[in-house]
C-alpha cells in the first residue's frame, strides 16, 4: 500500500483574478470557480463609487482582496464561506 495516499494535502482555493461588473465583485479561484457578491454586503464597499470598486487588487498570494483608496481588505476564504458584514438587501 502506498503510504502517501493518506497524506492528501487540502489546499484552500485562492483568487487568481478579480474584477467588477456594476456593483458586483467577482473572483476567479485556483479551482476554476467564479464567485460573485454584491459590494453592498460590506460596509465600506457599499459606500464606494463604481470607479473605486474597479480598483480591486489581489493580495497575499490570492487570499485577500484590497482597495487601497479606502483602506479595505477582504479575505478570499471569508468570501467563499459567505462571511459578509451586512445582510443581503432584497428588492421586492
């Protein structure tokens, strides 16, 4: 029996690309998934202009998103887990 079979390394996905479309922020992950979330789910992002949202940069080897102009950092694992600061606003 191969002893390495039980040593499977679990690698958490990281962002390889980040962009915005309107007020939605998207990240492409190393496992090929694309995740999008509304900017309004975070306090500082909800107050940002569309132009400021487009300034998103990937940091910490893909484990964080950064907006320098308003000093905001969001972790990619937090986004994947759905850990948002604000509730989803449902428009009826």
